[in-house]
C-alpha cells in the first residue's frame, strides 16, 4: 500500500460568504497564479516521493473565485507534473461561483466536491448568512448536472446543537451523507467562544449520532461515525484528525507560502518556506512550524501514553492544540474529552456485543443473531464498503 501524501492548494483566502464562525477574508483577496501552481508541482517532485500516492485538494477561502481558466490550466499541470504519484483531486467550496464551464472542467478529472450546509434553510442562513442555503443548492445543481458527486459538511455550533435532531432528520430525509464539524473558538474574533461547540456537547452529539447510525443502519451514512468506528476496529487513525499528519500533509497559499495544513494559511508564524524556492526536506525541517508539529507529536507520545486510544487518536488535531496557544505545545486538542467519550462508547459497545452474554437471544450458540443492530453490525457495513 502506498503512503498517502496530501497537498492542499489554496487559490485565495477570500470568500464571498460571511459565515459567522469563519476566518476567511474579503473576496477581493489575491488569487494564486498558474505559475505558482506549476512551482508547487515542481517542488513536490523535488521531494522524491517514490512510493507515495498524492491527493490534491483545492481549498480556501473560496477556491472557485480563481475562475475557470485557473482550473483549465492548473489541472493538467498537476496531473502531468505529479503523474508518478497517481494524483487524485478534490475541492472544498461553497459552490456559489460554480458555473457549467467550471463544472465541466472538474468533471474531466472526476473531482468530488465537498461543500457546506448546516441543516435546513433557516439554520444554515442564521449561521452562514442570509441567502447562503439557496446559493449553495443552486451551485450544487450545476455541479450535479455535470455528473459531479457533491457531499456536505455540517458545522455544529453551540446554538445548532440544540436542534440536532432536526438537522439529522434533514440529512437523512434528503438522502445526504452527513459529515460534521464542530465550530471551534475563533482565534481571529473578539468573541472566540460565541459559536464554539464545547467538548462536552460535542461528545454528547457524537454519541447521539452513533445511536442514530445504528438505529438507521440501512438508511443513513454518518461519515464521522464511520471514521471513528474504523479507528477503533483497525487500531489505526485513518483521517487527518486522528493520525500523524506531520510530514505528509502540506498546504500552499496564494503567494506560494508552504504551511503544515490549510488551517494555518495566512498565519505568518507557520510559514515553512515558499514553492518558488523549492525547499528541500532539510529546509522544511528547519522551519519553526515543522518543529512545532513534531514537538506536538512528541508531546502526545508522553502525555497520552496511558490512554487506551493513543494508537489511533494521536492527540487529535495539532492545529486545534497549537494555534490557540500562540504556538506553545502544552496540551492536546481541546476536543479530547469528546473523542475519548465516543471512542470509549464504541469500544465498550463492541466488547459487549462480541463477548457479553446479554447481547444475544439466548440458547447455547453464541452465533445466534442479536435482537437489533449494534456497533459490530455498523463496522461490518463500513468494512464491506471499502
């Protein structure tokens, strides 16, 4: 199996939306040039990534602000320049600037589209701005008409948490897979906790969704729950929140600056170099950001040594741990209690279903079917989809 390598290309930090909990800047922000894309491909090639599989994700800000010509020119550059890494592409966009022309270009490369809806129209528009829901669905239709697969991330805030059942039903009834994201304390706002979902509420939400995933096992797809169950079953982190992403994930900003992840984009303290200079591994390792990221890894090894989930949790997201402290490594992701709660819940239920006498109908055979679906059934479904 090839080692994954993820490069996030951020054509701009600007965005036409004005989501309440987001950090993006004005849509007039600078746009990445195609020459910077070319230099990004050249830089990646210079790293000698033999045995790696590359994923290239266009992120932002709002990446569609770069326009059709940007993608028409950039995608062949990346596909050809990284062909030895068998690149696959993705894009994360609010879809407002989707056009039939852009959709056709993306469809040529079979690019899956990630977007955002926070639930029904009123919830989405309250949190993301009036008109967001309709504009995103209009762009979604254009993308789907071109044959693109569109999925949505739902951001839960401390307010929308109270309407979690309504939000869950919205996704289930519309046949949409649900992927969720907890609103974090903003490090760029005068009211950082206004929308942030507290860890205890996030843990409660995850357990609620685990119950829903089991109850409606044949009707719903809750991607976070799938990832969490897969972590417990395989004893290995499989998405960036629960894995050591250091050294295999980078982001390139509009000016060619290199960051450890798109979430650090625009933060000068986390610049690791610039693609125009084609930095080597040794150059990257000398940057402050590299040392912070690996300092976090070492901290997790010591701080979480006695945790039963360390092998697949890995202290959760380094950005969540490091950015709010001004670059001081002193704790793990603040959502650790939420993840510990859901990992405990999955592990304990799985043990009970597999080894507990009360999990079966009775009789002499341990192979009798249980009366209702459980976590083990959900894991079987998840594994069968791979």
